[in-house]
C-alpha cells in the first residue's frame, strides 16, 4: 500500500535531529509523498531545503498561516506572492482562520485569507485551509469566492455532518488526521456519513499524533494508523482507503 501525507510540517525544528530517518521510516511504510504547508517567512528556507534534499518525497506549498497574521501581515503576504511568482508550488497554504488562541487579529486574518484565495485563483493552485474554531468564518469567505474555479482541502477537518456536507458542496476535500483516532475526537460520528472520494489523509506532524502515540511527536510513518481508523469507520478495506485517498491527493495537488 502507498499513502500520501497531504499535510506535514516535516521541516520543523522537532525533526532537526532525525529528519532523514523519519522520512526513510515513512517511505518504508509506503508514505511516498509528503506535502509541506508553509507557516511564514521563518519556515520558507528550511522547508525548501527539505524539499531539495528529498525532491521525490517532499513537496512544498506556499502561504501564510493564520497564527502568523498580525499587524505586519502585509509584508508576509508580499513574500508569499513573490515566491508564488518565482517557482512552482503544490498549493497555497496553509492559510485560513484560527480563533483558538487569539481573536485580536480576526479582521487581518480574514483579509489575509481573501488575498491568498485570489493568489490561488491567479496561479490555479489548490488552497489548504486551516479552520481551527473558525469553520463558519472560513466557509463564509471561501463560499463567497467560489466561482467553480477554486479547489482545496479543509485540513484537520473535525466538524459536524452538516459541515462535511458544506465542504463537499463547495467542491473541497476534507483532510483527516490523528483526531480520527481520538476517543473524544468526534469524527466517529461524522466519517460514517462521508464518501472516501471527499477525503485525503494527513498527519499535521509534529502535532496530533494518532493513538497509540497521542501526545508524543507525530511523524508521517504514523499515517497508516489514520488510514486504518478511517477504514474502520467507513467499513472499507484499508487498501481501498489508501488507494482512493492517494488518488484524491494527486488529483488535488497535481505536482
Ligand atoms: Zn499545519
């Protein structure tokens, strides 16, 4: 079986000591492609270095993470725009809205998301959305901008059956990760009602390690644990989950 990790911060500091080994471990379990969402100006260099060192396995996106949106967000967005004009990326991301930590910069987060949606449209790239405690706020912006040309993924989807239907209606996918394995994650009530065609798998490493590694550093080698849980909830063979989510990810990202 082969898998695609559609969302992994494998370039992060937490992998400084053993990144090559973590990537080799992932490859050994069939995690052949890993898409890397950018955070802000501090993550670009190490992300692109990781991609250059592992060009067949690691593929970069370009965007500004909502928790890095503050009063200087315009400067950050210029950098994103500049990079998108310079070379190919798999997607614009991760972008979106995060109301979990801080609501101070909500208007700036909304503005930054709108700008990045237009960049995605201009460069004909998918959008990777972060929607922590902000499904409605993010959905409002994406649905207003959707003219049929936008596609993307609601990364780390952990919403309701109704919200899953709204994502589908938008023509977007849901990124499913370690939360699916959590007892209190809520996805056991949602996933039985969705189609495999609407899902991609992700780790969001180094965060959100699936059970039985919950609370520890997450890494792409754990992606098959997520696939197994999704298979169980959808009552499908894990081989089918691997195959269809891989196809969905390749269709979405193209690169
Ligand atoms: Zn992320």
